C-alpha cells in the first residue's frame, strides 16, 4: 500500500519502516551526556521520558532536518530540542544533542 492520505491540508504517507512490535535501541553520545549535566534536572527527566516513550517507539516521529544537517532528526519539547540520528539496519537511535533551542545547532 503506497497511497498518500490528506489529513488537514497535510500530505501523510504511510510508514513502511516500522511495525508496532519493533523498538529501537537508544545510544547517547558521551559529549551529549557531559552537556546534560549543565541542564536542569526536570528538563533532563522530561527528555529521557520522551526518548523512551516516543523516539524509541517511532524515531521517524521527529522532524527530518535539511541542508547541512540532512540525515539527522529533531524532536521538539518546550524550548528544548533533541537532535538524533537513526541507524535503521541496527534498529538504533543515536542521541547527539539535547539543548535549548537557541544553541542546539552550535558546533554540531
């Protein structure tokens, strides 16, 4: 089935890459872990909850980035962003960055 569905003025294509019983493994880069120490504890807890409950189940739910960041995805929560990469063959999501939106792309 390769049909597209129009949903409230957006074109939505069916996802072939994920069935409901698949769960992606999560890997967090060491650099990201160091940066997390600078964030408020509640932000870190919220980020980890989203990673476990949303991104691990459907990593394609985030926005696909373009330009020099193509191949990466972004998940938005409050004023923070989670930047990650999907490695489909290994069913792996690599978390690259969790930061405030004003500087999440600095040095990426």
